[in-house]
C-alpha cells in the first residue's frame, strides 16, 4: 500500500511589511509628542493590516488531499463515456521529486471503469496554493480547516492535511465516519460544519450525462430505469423490476433523460449500481447473463491507475452509505395531486424529500426498517417556503454525516434542526439489499422530465492504524483483514456485512492539550496521523502540536496550465519533437534521468506549450 506523505513545498512569500511601504521621502518634522503617538499608531495599524494578509505559497506534490487538492497528475477524458477526471501521477517519482522511475500507462474511469491508455497524456505539477498564517497566530484553528503544519517526525518538512481533531478530544474512525467520543464513552458524529463545504467534498459515483452507451448496445443494463415494485420477478433487484414499455417513465434514445406523463399513480425511477469490469469493455460479444448490482464503495478515480508502484484499481472494498443525488427537473402541467419524491437509502433507513406541488412546501422524512408500513415515517424537518413552479429547477438531496440537506436552484433549504438526526451506530451497522438500488425519484399527478442525473458519495475515512504506538517505522493495519473477501462480496450485502463485522476494526485517537489530529481527504492513499512513525518517542505519535501549525490553506491560485493545439496536447508530445534537439532549452520540456550516474534527457515530456490558465479550478479551498 503506497501512501502520499504530502509535504507542501514552499514556493515563495507574498505580502509585505509595514516598513516596506513606509519608506520614501521623509516628511517635514514638526516635533511634539502628538506626532510621535500618531506615527506609532499608524505604523501599528499598517503592520496589523499587512500581517492579516501575509501569505505563503506552496506546491502540492502528492495526492493525499485529492480531490480537494491535486498533486502531480494527469487529466483524462474517458475514451468511452467522455467523463473528465484526474488521476494521480506522483508515484511515478518514487525516489525523488524530479526523476520519474515509472510511467503511468493506464487508468480506470471512475464513471464507467473503462481502461484508458494515458501513457502519452500530459503530466502536470500539483496545485499551487496560498496559505494564510494569520488565523493561527491570533485565533483558534477550526475543525475541517485545510492546514499546513510541520511534520512531527521531520519538522523541516511542511505537510498539508485536513484538521479533524481538537485539543483533548478523543476521535474515533468507524465505518468511514468520524466520531467525537465523550469521557463516558458516548459518541457524536462529526459533521462538516458548513453544508457548502460538505457539498464540495463529495466524490462522483456516476454521471448519467456520460452513460456506458457501447455496453448498452451489447445488453448491459442502464443504471437508471423506470421500475415497479414486484417481488416475484426473478430479474428484480431488491424487489424492483423494470417497468413495462409505455408504462411510467420513458427513457430518451441517448439514455440521458427521462420523462413522465401526468398520472395519479406514483411512478418510480431508480438507480441500480451496475459496475462494469474493465474486462467487460475488452470483449465485443453480446453480454450474456444479466450482471449483479453492487454496493457503492470508496472507489476513487484519482487512485485508479497502472504503471507505477501503487496500482489502485482493486482497493475499493468499503461500503459508503452517505450519498447525494443531483438532478435537473422540468416541471410541466401539475394536476390536483401533484407530488415529487427524492429518496436515499442507507442500510435499514430510508430518507425522503417529499414535495407538495399543489399547496407548496417540502418535508423530509425517515423510515427505519423498510418492512414497516408506509405511514410509519417520521418527519425530520420541513419548509413551507418552497414552490416548485413550472420550468426548470436544479435539485440536490444529501444524506451525509447523519444530516439531510436539500438545495433548490443552488439555494440551501432551511429544514429545521430535526434534519440533523441522531442514531446509535450499532443499531444499523451495515448495508442491506436495498443498498443495491440506493436512490430513487418518484412522481405523481405531474408532467415532468429529469436530466443531468448525478450520484455522489461522501469521503470515507478508513480506520487504518498502528498497533504499537511507539514503533519507529510501523506497518499500518488495514481497516479489514480481508479486503479481498469484501471485494468478492460487494454484490451480496448481507454476506459483505457479516465478513466486515468479523474482519474490521475501528481506530481511536486521543489528543492532549494543544494537540490536533490531521487526516488526508484521499484516505486510502494518505499517510497521515493514523500511520505516522514515532522515532521521536512521542506519547501520542498521531498528534500535531500547536507549535507545529503553519497556516490555513485558502486559495488555489494556479492549478496548472491547459495545453492547446495539437489536439489539446501542445508541444512537445513525444520523444521526436524538435524541442528536444535544442541544447539546454530542452531540459525545460523533458524529464531528466540518470544513466550511469550522468543526467540524460528522457523521452517523457514534463512541460508543454502553448497553454492557458485553468480558470475553473482557481478557487477558494474549503
């Protein structure tokens, strides 16, 4: 298991001091204590203002904070479904930061799992970010801040992670979530404080704007389909069978949208997690037996590659129940019983956003144990201000960290405190059969269309840990001792849960005064507080002392340049480019390798021209 240690390399200092700006022509002296006091006051104010904006620039070398921050990586457009994604390339540089010992040859699309040849795609350096040092000098760090700090084992190296644990807390990682454990042993889930921060931390599971069209022609089932409840149909998934043609939802020819005519019958559209294997794409034969859907896992496209020393395709074995549905609806004629439902399933719990399209308003409900009657739902929150009129609306419904969030046209709906629910984690420990079809949309009494269907999952924190807290160079323990068995059981929720219960452990981290816990967003690839060594002999090897804090990362000011011309690859794009023949200058464009201890040019381009800025990723860091 390869881990990204994520040293944040210092690039330059920005900002200045008050004395820098106060030099120049000396004003006429008038003398007196008043002028002296005013001068000191002005100098103090200016120093304070510029200290506020003091920042330092860093380069992100590895992918432990992906997808929030990219290290060295490649951008890929999937050859089959067209999905755009980033794949990490920092592990090409195993021994040092400049000379690639490996070359990533292929990656697996997180949307359709097609194996893409990416060997000759441009490689980019990591994000360049700005870090504000001021907040930690005069205030307390906040949970969920992306933080630069001195690595406790090597204080001369800067690391960047997300701050998740505060002084004198006990943090527990269990089934992908973080919990705060009180002195009496009770636990409270740690939610992302800002729903907008939660929103940007979700990872894509499937984007229906990029379907597996080629596989569908060969008989692979669509992930979204109109369905009816039918427990007797042998082709049904969790009791949901595809609707007969002409009944309920109608799918467009390209598979990207669905429409529904007005009817008083509640018609369901559901997502089934059919995940192709890379081998499925390699065959050109008609697909024979119908595939089995699987549980949604912590698969991360950034880690899915071949050709380096840390191939990551088969590491996605942990079920993720915290999901977010995104879509765009077009509302047409509404009858006197117009109703719209959005549904998310997590284990034995079902959550719904229930829209009244006639009187207006929306309520969110929970139902525990799917075998109970329909009227046993519990209302968790509501808003009477919602009006879904005719026309287009963007909807986003999330069940993340035991909290329901709803956005309409990018505005967060205030649902009340009950939407942040609490439950005993031991009561609902694992997935059920309905987690194979975890998302649904239903409507009645309305003409409507649904497009831009997207499914996201929350970050899954793996409870990997070190058994001996004083071991100098530890070997980390996986969350489960049988990850291979979990992968083989993904189409059998009950079997997966039984195996997970026997083989998995949680991780507990206690913090002392002025100590913090830091974790990477890319949990399966991050060497963070869970897995650090302890050559220094610290009482709590996982803790970062307050004195090691450097600052808060707040802005990506230069992601990377985007090459253009030459089919978007720029120049040079191969070892035969004329740019390689220009002495000295050619070292700007090609990686250098050591041959018989002498530096020589490789055939691997490292910099391409012309390019333009990647404006869409120049943004605030949340």
